[in-house]
């Protein structure tokens, strides 16, 4: 039986710069995650948004774990983070381009087997 918890990580809003969102400590029994990105608008010249799950053993030093593909227009993407999501997690997002703007939200779903 699989159980999951869902966390509304980042509310929908227009963003023009890169950032990170701390997810805190992961319960030990949760081993997988799905990161849902819902992009409703993109503007600027060659705008690009890349969302990545990062993990950490201590909550201080984070390591790149799993990244999605770069989004350049409105759309949806799910990033599956498998095996050993780490003791601590965070979402990192990179926004690039000339005068870029993305309206997007992020929801994290953590699963255990």
C-alpha cells in the first residue's frame, strides 16, 4: 500500500528571478516524491524556467538531485524523484532570458511504499 502527503510548496505568482523554497526535514519513511509545476504564463525574450529538487544530509549543504526540463511557455510538468530523496529537501528554480517572467506554482507529493 502506498501512502502520500501533499505540500503546496509555492503558490501561483508571477516571478522574474531565480529562487529556492525549503521543504524541511523529510519523514524517514518517505522515499519518493513527485514535483508538479503548473506554469500559466511566460513572457520576455527567450524565457526559460528550470525547476530542480535538491537534497541534503544536514539541511545546510544541498546537492542537485533531479531536474525537470526547461519550460519556455505555459504548460505543466511532473518531476519524479525516485530513491533516497534525502533527509532534507528544497525546490530550486532558475529563471533566465531577457526580461523573463513566469507565473507558476509548485506542489510536492511525497510517497512511501
